[in-house]
């Protein structure tokens, strides 16, 4: 077994050609939030990973093996709930409200501009649907925010980059209106939402 005790966040400082040649390892979120685990890379090598306590491994990070070779981490697809707002009965702000309620429950959440992702939970799924959100179970890589867990030493590159320079930019809101004319959303809404909520709700004039 090869030992790994060094991680390079997002492979920063490495030449692209080295990253391209590196072996890869697919790890789901359950494994990547541990600082010590065993894995097998794309070359079939057994790896023993021993990182500083509290380290969280992200997709795109590079592990440095004791022999100097590199292993690029891929966030393995896993079962997640993808949450989007309903264009017929809600607004993009509904996602902000959902993130607030999920955060109050200390649920790991991946935040994206147009959707949220959480691990499967039928109780939370029902709560979100009652809030007029569309909840779809799918298989995707999962990269929840790291701040609340204290262990994400290097953080998510994309999470930090946006937090600092964009204060006061609230004019991203129109984007959801421009892409997708109601059709795609209505279909998704019908398939995954069962359309239970929308038509008889007081206050919904449409």
C-alpha cells in the first residue's frame, strides 16, 4: 500500500501536463470528508491516505503519493436530491429560503446559483415540495459548503471567489427568467413534483 500524507488543493502550482498524466481516484462525499481512508486509484494501486485531522478532500484536489506520483481526485457520482425553484408557483428566492431552513437543520448543502443539492432524505424532500420547490433524485458529484463543518481547511475554490468580489451584485436574478421559457421547468415540475401543491393553494392566482 502506498502512503499519502500531502494534498494540493485543486492542483494549484502544478503544470497542466502533470495533471493530465496523473492517475485518478473517484471518492464520494462520505469518504472525502474523512482525513484517513483507503482507496484504489485508476492504476489499481492501493492507497492509504493520512491527512491532517479535519482535512476535507474536494473534487479536483491532488494527492501526492510517497513516491512522488500524483493522484487527482474526482468527486464520484452519488445519490443526491437536486432542488430547483418552480417557475409557475415560485421565484428564485425560494432557493434562498430553502437553504435557510436546511441550514437550520445542519444539513450539508451544495449551493449553486440555480439549484441546491443535499443527500437523500424523504422528510426534507416533502418539506421542500411543500415550499413549492422541485426536488429530483439524481446521481451527481456532491460538494457541500465547508464552512459550517470547520474541517474544510482549504475551502471550496468557487465558494470563496464569489463571496468577496460580488457584494451588492443583486442583478443576477433575471438570469433564470431568460433561460428556459416555462416548458422545460413545467415538464420537470410535472414529473418530479406530482403537481400536488400548485393548483389549489390559497394565494396562488396562477
